[in-house]
C-alpha cells in the first residue's frame, strides 16, 4: 500500500503539519513527563490504526526511557500491572477521548475525576489537547495511508516556528 499523498511535500500540507507540530510544542511546555505523553499518543494511535503514528510514538517512548515491557503492554493497560494510577487515568482519558463515536457519553465523569485527582489544571489542559492533537494526526495518517516503519526520532525538529 502506497501513501496517497505526502503532506510534507505539498505546500498546504506542509503548512498545516508545521502548525500541528508547533501546537504539540506548546503542549510539551506542561509539566507532564515525555514518557506519559508518548504512552497516551501511542494508545490513541493504536485505537485509530495509524501505523505511522504507532511507529513514531513507540520509538519516541523508547527514547524517553519507557521500557519495552510498558510499550508492549500499553495496548492492554487495563490488564497490566506496570502502569501507575495516574498513568491509568491518562490512558483512560486517551481511550474515551478517542472513541467518541463508540460512547454517547464521551469521557465519563469517573475518568474525568481520576484525571483531576492526579493532574493540575495545566496538566489536564495539556492532556485534553494532546488527545485532540494525536487524533487529528492519526486521521491525517490514516486518510493518506502513511505507513509505519520509516520514522527516525527527531526528524521533525526542523518544523518548529
């Protein structure tokens, strides 16, 4: 399967991609760990079936020091013992915020309460924004059929500003 279009070589696609990248830089200013953000993005990407984003966030998680065990178990985090209560709250938010069409309630009050128990207002805003942005990126990747396997960590560093 070949990608339908390379957004990075298209003038408008590159402009949009750069803006998405810069939004993500703003999210990274919150006091959330890089490892947590990568696990959240990885889980949403798995749900959405975005091979490109699974590749990106698997490699970035490893680069942030997340163990192979935790990376492999994020798909089954509810049935795993390797995630903290705070990480579980963030992963639940990622899943419920990604599966909006699957649940009429969107994010449950229980999940929201758990997120607010573990994260302050800025961290919560960052998590909500992170879930929204990874879902946007997943849609770009799935619609254009971007394939996983070729991502090199840091390859987008030149997109800032």
